[in-house]
C-alpha cells in the first residue's frame, strides 16, 4: 500500500461565473490557490479556516467531485483526475448539511439501499450495517425512521453511509456544523474512534477548538491559501511566551488607555475587540508584568471594570494569523 494517504501538489481552482442582468459578463473567483499537502496514512488532519476560505472546494477536488484548474492530487498514490474510479473505491466523504436520505424509511433501510447502490455484497451488507450504526452511536435507533432523527443523528448517519464500502480515507466537511453541543461532542468522539481504527481522516472546520481537540496536524487556510501548517502544539509555540490581557474598559476611557500603552514596542499588540459597553481591549504581549504596571493606576471601576490575564490559546493564534493575511 502507498505510504502517503493524501497528496496535493499546487492545487488551484478558479470558478468562472456569469454575472449581470443578461449574464454577459464573467467573473472569476480564485477559490483555491496553490495548495500543497502531504497527509500520512492514519493521520487525522484538519483544514481550518473561515467561511469562503476554500475548504469545501479543496475537499471536492480531493474527492474527485471537482476538477482542479491546475495542479495534481493523489489518494493512496492514485491520481484524482486520471484514476477517478479507483480513487472512489478507497475514499468516503460526508458534506455538511447535505440531505440525501429517505425520511420515511428507517436508517437501516437507508443504509441497505445505499449499499445496494454501491454494489456491496448482500452478506457483507447484512453484517456491516448494524456494525456501522453501532460505531456512529445509532445502534439502538436503526429501526427508527430518519424523519425522527435530530440533525446530529442525521450527520452521524452520513458518516455511516460514507463508511459502507469500508474506505481507508475519509473526508468530513464541517461535520459538526449546525449540531447542538451534546450532539457535536458525540460526533467528535465518533471521529476519534474512527481515527483509532486506523482511518486517515481529513476534516474541515471553522471551529478552532474542534481542530485542536481532534487533529494531529492542522492547516490554516485563508483566501484559498495555506497560511500555517503544523501540530496544534507547534502552532501555539509559534507565538509562544505571549500572554493575553483582556480589559473591560468604561466607554469614553478607551482612548486614554490606548494612549497609555503606546510606550510599548511592536511586540505588544493592542486591539479593541467589541464596540459594546464596556469595551474590551485585548493586549497580546510578551511582557504582561509591564502592561499591568502601566494599567495599575487605572485599576478602578471608573476606568477598568475587569481584567483577565491568560496564556494564548490556539484560537488567539488562529485569529492573529487570519487577521495578518486578511486585509
Ligand atoms: N460553484 C461555485 N461557483 C462559483 N464560486 C464558488 C463556487 N463554489 C465556491 N465558490 C467560491 O469559492 C470560494 C471558496 O468557497 P468554499 O470552498 O465553499 O469555502 P469554504 O468551504 O472554506 O467556506 C468562495 O469565495 C465561494 O464563493
Ligand atoms: Mg465549506
């Protein structure tokens, strides 16, 4: 078996859309620009980025659903453009929000139907469908109609469907979007279970915490490009040592506080976070003691209502990276 599960080399996708009243003008959108990735077998890899970053487009190219404009990609050594049919035998995918089940019949009946569609052997189907329902935590609900399912359960059923032909490589596009906290926690557990069974998983998400909890490595993608790629720990170290001080400041006092912090050099980043009252000023700094010293005369509810000092989270890193490339 090929040692590398997913390999992308300079993937590009430009969409050409017709616009204007008479559809005579064309507009091109560079959705994915020069994406290169190597994902090892057994890895749980996260593609993390804001809406419109190009995550779904990337996954669609890797799963043979969309032709790249330039570049190549291979799954287990098989070319996604030249060897489409063989690639599809080895991959499973689930896109968020897609419907695709018959609501009036049971989950088991739905999976049996799709197994037939994929020309799966009937003896294997009989054995695998209950196993898969069990694996995704729907073991006791297989005989219930899909119309009685919550969105989290439907999403898990999508996962079971993606696994019917026992693919080695799984693509999950925003698996927990629109699912309540309990449902998404269960789904994350299912994803971890699949990973420990040795599946290679590429998942996309715009939730930092989800990527941090699940993924061995994360590529942060913004405006179609990879802007950072590493393990969650290494990404955090990337801007290591810094602390974040968040101060709730009385309206009208913000400018004074900002002026006060001007003496600090460029290693300290000051940002006014929200325009609600009181305003929050976020200060990322390698010298928290110095910042607190500067603020100390104003630590009184007339100026500063509350103050929190914490270490950087991966979310801080993510926001910093996206903002740095975002303008
Ligand atoms: N079929 C399409 N036609 C035209 N533009 C598209 C199409 N699909 C996606 N795009 C554009 O490509 C960019 C990336 O979209 P997408 O890959 O869906 O991002 P994400 O999944 O990260 O939210 C966006 O600007 C989006 O509007
Ligand atoms: Mg998407």
